[in-house]
């Protein structure tokens, strides 16, 4: 577990990577509505998408938004 280096492993992925973050009102890291979001450092073609949700399980609470983020809609 402690030997895992995400930057090294994810850099070998040959598909677009979408990081979906849960945000709650007042989060400092939240993106402005409608913005594309930042790229992940060192990972070309990656993106970060914020999804407002009441809990940590985004697929349970916001399945449509998570699916749209992954599909790029």
C-alpha cells in the first residue's frame, strides 16, 4: 500500500482519466459551476470534475452526474 505511486501508475494509462470529487457547500476546492476543472498534475488528457453530494458514495447519491462526467457530457 505504501509503495503505490499514483503518478507513476496512472501515467501508464492510455485512456482519459476523470477524477470525480464530492463537494459540499463551502468547500474551498470547489470549482465554479460550468468550469472544466483542472488537469491532474503530470497526466495529460486528465480532468477533475466536482459533483455536489450529501455523502461520500457518489455512485449511490449522484449516479447520473458521475456517469455524465465519465462520458464527458
